[in-house]
């Protein structure tokens, strides 16, 4: 699999390199680990925020904290949405 990192896609290089540094692995392994994490954690986070007995202001802080440049987590009681930007 090839991931374009030229032209309009140049930002992807930084994202992948950041992930590789975070995980302490090469870029290919970083992409795999990050995809696995996103596929498992984001749905669980969405469910937890929707069902947790925490104040809405705290749930909003959590949603803001885990949002990234590519994924937005929005909390609007009673619903939570996770979507790519």
C-alpha cells in the first residue's frame, strides 16, 4: 500500500512521522497501530461518553481533548459523534 505525501497530501507525512515517534516504531507499523487503535477505541469512546454519568461540561472537555486535526469528537447530550474532518 502506498500513501501519498506530496502536494495537497504533504500533511500526511507529519502525521505519520508523529505516530511513528509516539509508538517508537517505523512508519508502516505506526500506521497499522494507529488504525487499530482508531478502529477499536473511538467507537468505545463514543459509547462511553454517551452512557457515562459525568457532567456534560466534563464530557465536552474530553471530546475536545481527543479531537485531532483529522477527527472531531462532538458531545451534545444525549448524543456523541465521531467523524472525520
